């Protein structure tokens, strides 16, 4: 019924929220992004354009001075076809 449906929705949104926080806290595999970029013959400015940031901002992301937003992680995953399991590094 309606209560069961609401509890599923609550679970889904709660899970999505905490999963997004984990992704944002995670370390992103920049080396893999760069490897895929080079294999496809793309320049850093092409990735910056794809992400909707300036080449300077993308350089700061690559160097670790800035972090990827969740939206930009999804763009990388979707457009470069890098699985999230490889895109997100496990902390040691």
C-alpha cells in the first residue's frame, strides 16, 4: 500500500543522499581519467569543456587543489564510460 511505497521512497532517497556524500568524500582516480583522456586523443581543455569548467579550474581539480562535484563525477562516468568502481579510489 501507500505506507510501503513511502518507506521504499524514503529508503531510496536516504541511500542516495548518503551514497552521494561518500562519493564526494572519496578520492577520485585522476590518473585513470588522464589515461582514458590520452587514449582517446583528448586534450585537458576538452575535458574541461565537457565538465563545464575553465581549463585552469580543471588543472586545479587534476592537481587536487579543487574537488570534483557529484555532478561532474557523473559526467565523467557517463561520458568517458569509466565505471564508478574504478573512478573512486578506496582509502587505504
